[in-house]
C-alpha cells in the first residue's frame, strides 16, 4: 500500500472530520488540526485564527513524521468561516475572518513547503475553494474575497514552485454545496443580510446537498491521482476524475 501523510485543518467536524476518518480507515497517517482538538494522538488543538502559532506548532510535527516509506504528503486547507454576513461588520470582524480564511492557509502552505523542501515524495496542497471565489454573492463579501484570494495565492505559489528541485503541487477544489454546520448557519441568515438565503433553504429541503462523506470520498480519489497539479481551480468531480 502507498502510504500518505495528510495534514487536514478543520478536522473536528463536517468535511474535515469525514476526510480524516476516511484517510485513517485507509491506513494513512493524518494530523488533524482544529480549535477543539480531538481524541486521536495526532489531533492538534490549534486556533488558526492565530496564524502566528502555525510555524512553532506544526513544523516540528510535520518534520517528525517525514519517512522514506511515505508516498505522498498532502496539506488540505479546509478550515474556514462564512461570517460576518451582510455589510455591517467592523475592522475586528474583517481581521478575524481574513486571519482564518486567508492568512492561516497561506502560512500553512509556506510551512508545509519549507518543512518538506528536501523530500522526494509527492507533495500536494489542496485548498477547499467555493463557487463564491469566482462569482459575487451579495452579503458574502468577506467570504468571496478570502476564497478568491486563496485561489490566486495557490496559482502564484504554483508558479514559484516551478523553479524548485522538488516542487509542491497546488490545486484549488470547489466542493459544491455540502450538508454541514456552515450550511445550517447560512439558512438562518436574514434576507436583509443574505438576499439569496431562500435558494439555500430550498436546496436543503429538496435533498440537493451533498454529504460530507461523499465529498471526502471524492477528495480521496483525487489525492490518489497521478496527475500533476499547477494551481488550477477544479470542481470536486473534476478533481476526483483527474
């Protein structure tokens, strides 16, 4: 079996929890990162809203698990927040949102690449994107901006990696609409703050939402691919087929 080491953020619930469970069940080593931590020995309690702690907390843990038997190292930037929704936010809210959604995955990506710079195994950074990264959604200005910023960061970092002897592959994956706690919170929004809220309520009522388990299976399929990624944005189905 080709063994992987995965570093997954937002690992305590939703898509992150489903991905961690599948990867561990398949025999892979997984470092799960979340604010609440977890019961597994490699579950790390870390508030990514304080990205200045990433280097000292995660670099030694990654380094300790470098092994000649590892076929692939992967970072999955999954942790994110939606709010504040609407237009009534203050500077502190903007800073908190960008720290988690943009600064943290940027720092994680740099720490991952730097720590594994001399490793010959496959190295991939998968950032969970959103349709909001490419189209404006009224009431979601911060979320749209942070996801668009992360997409473009990955494209630029992929360009930078072309000059590296042992490059890291980067890919942005748009998972579609998943039945998670974030979606439940979206449905409680007011139409004043989020004019399209009724569309999301109808999607939930009609059973149109994907389960975290189904999306995690597609992520595992994409990570098994022999394709070389270079910062592109793919739908979850395209990623799974690649």
